[in-house]
């Protein structure tokens, strides 16, 4: 018998106690969030009291966007982490069945109370209607004694007032009852949502060397959280540096609000694995910063911004200039090629070395799938300003800011608002993909620099010499700097090219321009002092056989500029 009692004490009773032991629900809060371009790392912590020996801890109400394989935990000294696991659960309320039934009973009682109050109000209204419908006293030919009339009037006045007061009191009670009933219904909806809500919970088994309180830190990756860069580019004047305001749009759709958290924005890839890297072949090819289509620009891409023009690459207008060709044949009847559909996936170019931006202020980012804008940092960058114009295409002179040193700023592709002298000019785009030393941004038209281009008709014309036709074209370009500061100017024009042996183009005068023999492009670069004016001439002659028709076509193109409208 003694042996049986000892067996029960040593073996059976501990097992019963262990089976009835409930896991310890632990409360944690999000301390910080590292937000990536394609996800976020959540860092949360809390304190829990442990007994000596084995403890089972549950951390609940975690995002369903959690990646279970990314969960990591850190515990205090004297505590061993024996195991960690996660699972999806739905029951987010204590005693859900009992609470739901209590709310249901309360709502039913309030509805009954509202019915009784409404019955009282209806009774008062019926009494009032009855009194008012029987207010005539005496007959048509019979008078009423004064005493009876006074008594009747006093009765009507007193009773009607009592009824009105009672109806007013009942309306107030009904209004309060409705307000309380709506609160109960809201609580019921919230409880049902909480009960049916899906979320993750993490279970940990800890072993403590002694009873103690310990801090537990938990980190994991979640999806449906991103950040995207936004920029403001501000220039005060052509002798001032450019201010680059770096901002970010933060998006949280994880199902869990971030309250008073430290935010860090990172360009790293949280999905990278621990496998050793593999080096791919490094290939180079010829590229240009713009798409050049079949004889015309991809104007949408080009108009976004004037991006990082490589000064050595002077053929970006190669197929844009006039060409002298014989009369074109009728267009073929074949249908045009299909327009390619752009890839809907948004790809962003980032630096090979990832960068992090720690945000000093604490932010609340609700999980409402709404983008919130936060300030990241500001840079003041030295800039070289240049005026750029193609007067044949557009009579405006565009101010370009050439920014150097941008490679060290850890920028990534993003939209940019452009401001000049505190005036918003439009939306541009910063594109960091490329190997260019400077970032060129258009600041719009400069009204203080004026350019004109006109044909000198008295010196131009057509002549017939024997079996040939000789056409002379002379153009004058004049530009004036009305600013109080000197400026640097680049002017672009062209002379035609011939694609036929019988058509000859003789260029007589281009006022010292640099000519591209492959495209006919003419480029002038020079400085203008304040109020200085400079005049350039383009003089060329076209010869072709008499009886042939030659079209001197002018292919229009759009100048690079931010979106103004």
C-alpha cells in the first residue's frame, strides 16, 4: 500500500498536473520595423514571468502575412529556448460562446425596452388626438357659461402640456436606448469578427533555471508591406546648388497596425537565402538612355525627364533629323505590327550594395492598405546649369541642371517633383540604371533666354541649271541672354542627308557647329554674357535632277521636359 501511494505521488500526480497546465499567454508590442522594397521585418518584444523548469509560452495576434520559416527568438540569461513553432488560429476571444450569447441577450432586452417606449409614445399620441377631436363644446345655437368655458380651457391646456412633456421624455429615452443598442451591436460585430479572424500565433517552450522574469524578442518577415521612393528637386537659381528631398511612401497591408515604431527603410532583399553566391558573366553592349523607335522617340519615356545624358553619346537624335528622299511609294496594305504590351511587374533599380535609412521620428502606420508619406533625408548637391534648345522643333530654351556626386546617395528609381524658384514645374523621374557621371534634370523653359530661328527668304530659293535643280536654304538662329548672370548654352539643329546618289547636299556654312556625319546633327556649345546676343547661320544647297520630285520632310519631335499639365 505504501508503495502504491508513493507511485501515485511520484508519477501519476505530476502527469495530471502537467496535463492541466495552461500555456502562458504573453503580450508583446512591435518595437521596430525594417521595411524593404518587397516586405518587412517585424521586431517585437515583451516580458514574461517564468517558473523554474519547463514553460510553454504563446504569442498570439500575429499577422497572417508572416513567413513561418523566418521566425527567430531571443531570450534572457538563465533561460533556454527548447522549441519554437507557429500555427494559424481563429479563436481570438476569451469564452467566445458565452460572450456572444451575453451580447445577444442584451440586444434582445434593449429591443424589448424600445418596443415598450414606443408603445407609450403611441398611447400618448392617441390620447392627444382624442382630446383634440372632441374640443368643441356647446351647440351651434347654445352658449356656454363662462365658468364651464374656463374649466374646459384649463383642462385642455394642462392635459395637452402633460402629454407633450411625456412624449418629449419618451423621445429622449428612445434616443438613449437606440445609442446603447447601436453600441451593443457594434460590440457584437467586433466580437464576431475577432472570433472568425485568422491570425498566426507562435508557441515557444522555455526552460528556466529559476523563477524569473525574462524579456523575449521575436522577429519575423511579413509580406504585403513595401516602401517606394519619392523625391523633390528644388533649384533656387542658376548659381545655387540643388536641394534633393528624399521621401518615401510606406504601405502596410499586413493586418496588424504599427504604432509608435522605429522605421528603417532598406534596399536589401529580405528573400535572399544563405546559399553561396554565383558570379554571372559580365557583358557590355551599346545602349542609350532613351528608347529610339522606328524614326521617332518613345516620347512618354523621354518626356519623363532628361536623364543622365552621356556627353560622348551624340547620336540620340540619329533618326530624328530631316532626310531628303525621293517621293515615297504608296504605303503597303499589310496591317501595322502590334503594339507591345508593357510588363506589368514593377522593377526598381538599386545599388549593388544595399543601403538603410533610419527614420528618427516614431510613426504610426495603420494596416489599412493606404500609402503614407514620410520624410527620409535631404541632400544639397552641387549643380552645373546649362541652357538647351532645338529652335527648329521648339522655340523654348530649356534649363538643365547637371548634378554630380549623386552615385554616393544610395538613390533608387522613383518619381520626382521638380521645383524652380519655389514654382512647381511638373513630375520627372530619377532613373539610376546606367553608368553616367551626371544626372541631368530639366527645370523647364527659361523665359529670360530667347531664341529665334528664321529662314532668310531673300537669300534662299530654287534655280534650274541645265538638267539639275538647285535649291538654296539659309537659316538664321539668334539667341539672347536677358539674365544678369552668364549662361552656358547648347543649341541643336541639323542639315539634311541624302539617301540617293543623284541627290547632293552641299553644306556651305554652319557657323562652327560640330557636325555629326551620320545623322546631320549640328551642335553649338558656347557661353553668353549677361545681355549678350549671338547669331548663327546654316547655309546648304540641295541639287537633284530636273523632273524628279524630292520631298524635304520635317519630322517633328517633342522636346524633353517634365509633365506640365
